[in-house]
């Protein structure tokens, strides 16, 4: 066999109740769409091997390489606030784990690899649209500096999957720090399996929080690490206008990565109540609700860890409360510090939060594009002649002018060179994001016409989100009225 991958499969060494062992189900006629050559190199894998005939067979699930230990993981979860005690990988199979040259352990998982014991009557497959969406958005998030699962490859399957209609099938190869979720802990808590919770926590500590193993209370330290990671992650989401769409506890990674993109979207006009997901009918996971939901999810994790946090229940609850109280300070520092940087401020002053919120309020009242407002402010920081480009984004062009006058005074008081301010702002304010109408355009070309050209163009643009790209101006613009995407879909 020509497939050589040095697997080291720690999760498969956990007891059988953690997972089901099974191979992927082969597909009819796998065809390579894309291999992420840069990510392959970071993992110590040979991209040319992955792109070859045996590599494509492996990426499709038709060939299981030596050393792999394929499994579907068990987990539970709160879905839109309702607890489901048994979910699990219903269409994803973990091939195994690799330790990259940087020493970091990574899962390699096939998504859309066929039915598992947790498919609940589903086909275990994925359509090409959701596969390409996750590939596009996860790689865009990586380029934006957001912790995320990554896309190593995508292949089409040569067979249809049935959703509302017949759609071309595909398989995504996903890479993650791990696939351990809040819902993984909930699975064993629902069964009152404290031994399994302890084994899972010990495994997660070894993998994600090795220093916690030496703490006075390792499980407290582990919970604190998850809280910090989630607080910083959600702050980063807000700073780029990202809306996850399904922040269920089974989609909340203890590694602090964005996972399970589903009906995710990036906001165009700023509005904290923005919802795109077709299944989020009550707005539970709206843009502005994401910090609150992250905290709610973390409270569910803390509940599962109560038997490990202290000998007595009351004392355990107090420990959990203390740790969860750490969410807000971490989130606020990351979010408001990020907002200061987005408007070019290098120092913190009393009243800054109100100052930035005044801008956001004006943006919301005037349907100003989130991404372009901050990017054009970057240029206006060095060139007052660029003010018109900012004003043009607001329904009432003069609405933001008083705020900008106050902003210029504040920048002047800091005394930095205008070009230095501009450079610092451009480094945190992207020009290119995966705008929903462009993503849909790329997906429709692939689904309806087997044309992956728009997908490749968008991948190229999103790989360098902060750089000017002459000739790609269209990719910077919000949608025209007839291009607006009002709903996104999960694809399961």
C-alpha cells in the first residue's frame, strides 16, 4: 500500500463505550476536488500522495490506510436547549490521529463517510454544498486567525444523496485538535458514569491542558481552560461578524476551536439580532446572543464535572461557579480590546466601551456593512479624503460624521503617525470575508454545473483576507438587494 501515515490513535484506546469501531462505507466513484497542500505539510503529510489514486480512495473512505483505527464517537447534547441523551457521530468517522512536526496532535476525520450506529436512520452522507461551505468557511476562519477545525481535502463521491431533492455527494476530510465536545461529557453524565467522565477528563487534560495535570485540582484547572478558550473564541467571532448558527452543546469543542459549521454565516449589515440559520426560528443563536449561549454551554460542562471538582456537592457547585465567573472578564478583555484595535486605539481609557458602542449603535440604525465600515475607517485614519467612503455605507450619510469627529480627536491625542494607525487597523480589519452571496454562488456552480471555478477563486481570495487584491473588488462588496441571502441551511 502506498499510503503512509504515522497514526497514533489515543482516543481509540479509550474503552468501547466511548465509540463504535467501523470502517467508512465506500463510495461509487471518488473524484478529488481539492487537497489543502499547506495544511498537509503542517501535518507532515505528502500532498502529492493524498492527490494520487490511493490518496483519493482514502479521502473518500474507500481505502483504510495501515495504522488507522476508524471509529464513530459517542456523545449527547442540548439542541436548541433540549437535551438529547444520545447523538454521536452520525456521518463522520475518525480515521485516526497524527502528531504533526510541531508536536501537536490532530484528528483526521472523514465527514460524510457513511452510516454509523448513531445515524438515526440517516444515510450518513454529505452533499457537495455543505462540504464546500465548511471547506471555504473553516479555511477563511484560519486565515483570519480564528481557532478552528481545518479542511484537509474534499472529494465528490460519484453518487447522489437525497435531501429535499437529489444532490451530488461528497466527503470532507476534517482536521481538529480533537473532537471532544461538551456533549461528550454529557453523554456519560446522563448515564451517571463517573468513571467514564474521569477517563474523558484525564484524556482531555493530557491532550489540551497538560499543565492542569500538575494543578492542585486538575479538573478545576481543566474547566477553567475550557472557559478561557471559549470566551476568547466567541469574542473573536463577534469581532469579524461571524454567526455560528447552531451553538448546541454537541457543537462546542473543549479544545476551543470553531467546529461543525453547518448553517454558519457572516453578517453583512450590522445588527446584533441577525440570524441566518433556517432552523433557528427563535433567534437563540443570533449574532449578539453568542456570548450568553457560550456561557450556558459551559455551565452544562461544569455540571458534568461536579463529581470531580470536590468531594461534596455544595462545594463542587461553588468551585464550578467560581470558574464560570471567569468567563466574563476574559470575554470582555478580548472583545472590547479587539474593538479598540479595530478603531485604531492603542490605549485604554474610561468610556471607551461607550465610545465604541456609539459607533455600533449608529451602524445598526443605518444598516452599515460590518466588515467594510471598519476597513474603510482604516483608510480614513490616514486620509480624511477617504471619509466619503465610510459615510456612503450609512443609510443617512451624515449619521456617523459626529462620531468620526470625536474619533479623530482621540487618535490625535494618542499621537501616533496616521500611517501607523492605518497599518495597525488594516491588520485586524479584513477586506475579504466569505460573504454569503458569494459562497452560495460558488456552491450553486458546483452543485448545478459541476463547476468548481468560483469555489477555487473564492478560496484564493479568502486565503489573504487583509490584503488588497486589484481585480477582486466585487468580492469586497455587500450583496445587491437581489443577491441577499436571508437563510442558510445545515445540510444534514
